[in-house]
């Protein structure tokens, strides 16, 4: 099944060649003498312009009835285009219809639709310019993630999606249950109530399992879907999102920040180099300052401040926040954004958070009040990365887990890593959708993932 992809056709352009394209009709326009068809096949943002003349055998019967949304196969000859804004056009020799789209009911008309509306037709929205561009950028950045870690010598580990632990200790987990008829077929008592012999859930993070592999392979990363049953109906939260989580043995918090910083710089270079045309769409229609924002990532080193310094700065700012700032409470999105947008105007790592507001696995600092945590805050988003140095000291970890009322028996394997050849280690998690939001300036996180899952909404 050989046919030409429009992206390649537009990039190579040896003229007079015979080509065949397959795609969806975006628009059709008639002049007195012929029809212009704009075809998009999803390979790139640009359409290919097709000239259909009345000498086509099916001109009257078919071509003049074509409407937005129908799928076509067109063969013909590529020629230089006299029109502005495009170098080539296809002079059709044959046009065949794969499938029609009734113009009275096809929901995607030529006008711009709101993203809210497009979310209600998630099966058709990838055919729009911006959602198509997002899908390509997402794919390209996913590739960039793997490329970065591969170049840095990291091993990709596929951590489980079904787990029996709570990594973040926040309890925001979806339960995994088997249908009762499956359970009744089982004979042992434990399995009668739980398919896996104990309660199971969808993972909130692959970190703890990544730690296992880091403590054997040195440098690993996992990149997969994670799930949070928090009732956060915001433009930055999803119930199902993708997270990139590297984990490094023999590594402290400063080296962890170095990795996070070079990772983000790499990804921004990657998207600028590989997705220029798609990115341009967002710079033109969504955020006129997009390139300046991306340049801020590539050109300047990120700031690094402690939580205590951040709290002091916020308190001194005189700004009236909805949530008051107080040492010991977590930073809210408004505080995070104020720090990186107003005070620093660049990405900021905030480190050494109070231990009481962070999970059990973070390494306790010498002050015994804070932990070696790091959050990276970026303009427009707030927290985009959360990470830490992990507690590698067996006794300290046990004490902390007891303080947090965790059942140590369930984490025996995790504690074992501290008994057998323990070492300093660290890692972080990048919210992939938050990063995509940053790169495209899309306002709502539900528009940077193909099928968003959020409280009250999971189409298909
Ligand atoms: O800060 P979080 O909760 O960190 C962890 O899960 C660690 N176990 C990661 C690690 O150290 N390996 O989440 C990491 C990132 C956040 O900074 C944010 O970008 C994103 O994941 N995130 C979400 N993205 C979309 N929707 C949600 N509900 C998110 N919750 C977190
Ligand atoms: Mg976090």
C-alpha cells in the first residue's frame, strides 16, 4: 500500500512527478473553470491543494458533491503553484471517495470551534488543526523523552500499572476489583475477596518500583500512565496522566536538579527543531510570547531556592493571596506562579520542603524539619516536576514511616533495598501533559491528551 504522505510531498517537491495522496477533505471551493480541494492527511499541519478540472470523468457526479470531512484518494501530477503561500499543487488525474460526510450533520465546519465544544467530540477533534498539531507534538516529545534518556545511558523500565502500594501516601487511588463471578471461581479465602489476594489499585507513580531497578541498573526511567482519584477539577489536573520518572543511584539532590534542568532544555530544543510548523500554530493563535517563553528555558540557568526562602519572599511580596502563606503549609498554585512569574520570571526549583507536607520516602535533612525535596515551578503552570533525594538510611526511613502510620510489613521489599547495598539515590517525575501545556501554552490540560479523564468525564 504505497502512497505519498503530504508532509513528504511538500518537503521534497520534484515537480511533474506522479503522486497519490489519501486524506480528508478540509474545504472545496469552485471557480468558473475548476474546483480547488484542500486535503489534509494528518502527516503535517499543511494541506495539499488539489486542482480538479471538469475533464475528470466523475467531475459532475462526484467532485462537485464533495464536502468537508469526506475521505479521498487522489492521483495526479505535482506542479508548481501560481498561488501565494504554497509552492506546489496537485493536478488531479483521478479522485475517488472512500467515505462521505454528510454536511448537514458533520460537526466540524470551517469556522473555529471552541476547545470546550471539541472535547465533546473527542472522536473528531484530532482532525482540527490544533488538536492534530498537539497529537504530533505529543508524539515527537514522547520520542524525545526516550531519546534523551537513551543518550544519557538510562535503562527504560516498564513499571506496573496495577499496584498494591500507595507510593505518595495520599490515598488518592482508584481501586482495581475483579467481577464477583471471577472471584467466586477462586477457592482460597483471600482471593475470594481480592483478585490479587489483597487490595490493589491503579498506580499513582512508578517511582518505588523504579527505585528497585535503579538500585540494580544505576540509571533508569519509567514513562507511563498514572492515575489519581483526587477530585481536582482544574485546568492542570487529570485523573489519568502520563509521567516521566527517572531514578538514579549514587546521586544527590543537586545532581537530580541538574538532570531535570538538562532534560527540560533538551526537550524544548527537540520540539523547536522537530516541530517548527506545528509549534508556529500555537505561537500565532494561542500565545504570541510562546517563543520567548521557550527561550527562557533554553537560554538561562534555572533558579534554585529553598522553601524557607520562598515563603519569606512570598510573605514580603505584599501580595494578597487567596491562601495565606505560612511556613509549614504547602505552596498553592497561586504562590508557585507568583514565584516564577512575578519574582523570578523564569523556572525556579524550590527545595527542602517541610517534611510534614511531603511523602515518606524523601530524605530527611540535618535540621530534621525539612526533606530533600525539589519542585520545579514554571511560568503559566506552577509545579511541572516533583522529585527528591530518597531516604537511603534504614533506621531513619523506618522512623519516618512509623510516624506516618504506614505498615512496614507491606514495604519490606522497599526497606530491604536499604538493608542490602543501600546508596544515596534520587529521582523526579515530570507531568508529561503539564509539559505539553507549557510548550504549547494550551490553557486546559484536557486538550493536550487524546482522551482526557477527569472527574465526571471519561468519553469512550
Ligand atoms: O509531585 P508528584 O506527585 O510526584 C510523584 O509522583 C513522585 N513519585 C515523582 C518521582 O519522584 N518519581 O507528581 C509529579 C508530577 C507533578 O509535578 C505534575 O507535573 C504531575 O506529575 N502531576 C499531574 N499532572 C496532571 N494531573 C495530575 N492530577 C497530576 N498530579 C501530578
Ligand atoms: Mg508534587
